[in-house]
C-alpha cells in the first residue's frame, strides 16, 4: 500500500508540474518573442557565388547573424562592449566599442526594435571563409537617457555585411549602412 501511495503522490506532483509549465508556456514564449534583438531573418542564397552555399552553412549563417543582432542590441542597450566579442571582429567590433564608450560618457544608451530581415547572400568565397550579405530591414532606433526615450526614429535600412569564418563560427567583420533612396 505504501508503494502505491508514494507512486500516486509522485504522479500527482509530476502532473502538477506539467500543468504549471504548460500554463506558463505562453508567457515564456511571449517573453522570448518580445526580447529585443534580431527580428525574423530570412536568408536567400539564390545567385550567390562563385561557390554554392550549403544547407548547413545557410543554417549556421542564419543562427549566427541573428545572434549578432541580438548581441549588438544588448551591447548598445547595456553599454557593454564585452557582449560584442561573440559576434563581431576587427574594425566593426572596434567601431561599436567606440560608440559604447561615447554613450557611457554622455550617459545614454541605444535600443533597437528590430523588424524582419531580408538577407541575400551575394558572394561566398571559393575557400568558404567569407560571405557578402545584403540585409534589408526596418529598424526603430531609440536613444535613451536612463530609461527615458529622448529620441526615436523608424527607418528602412539596407546593410552591406561581410561575414567571416573565425575559428568555428561566423562573425561580422563589416556592417555598413548603405544610402537609402
């Protein structure tokens, strides 16, 4: 009898945990959806060359480009240059770090509300270590003084991005906003 009660009690506890997690799932998912950073990123490799982009590479690019936007967004919002290291290298990392230092001096920060990205791979190097991307996105950029928004601007922007393979992951080496028409 004791085994049966213990087993029943464990089942009830497990069932209660499942119910709590199931009821919390929508709010957990909403929290992730509301997280600032990269919106939906759709990558097209049609027309890329001279090398064909493999499916596994396309998935890695999508995952790591999304992470780059999230890292940049968090770094600019929290004024933390160390958050750039996972996704940026070279002059782009240095440029963003300088921007963060300027923000710290002025007591401001930047928040991006980022929309969908339409990314086209236009070049994939023959050795498979560099990509040129064209990213078209709509961004709302807010300048904050503490938690107060002091400026907000929505823009549709196109970026030229050089993505390079560093160690075992893709990182942004160049992200240049192109003139809008």
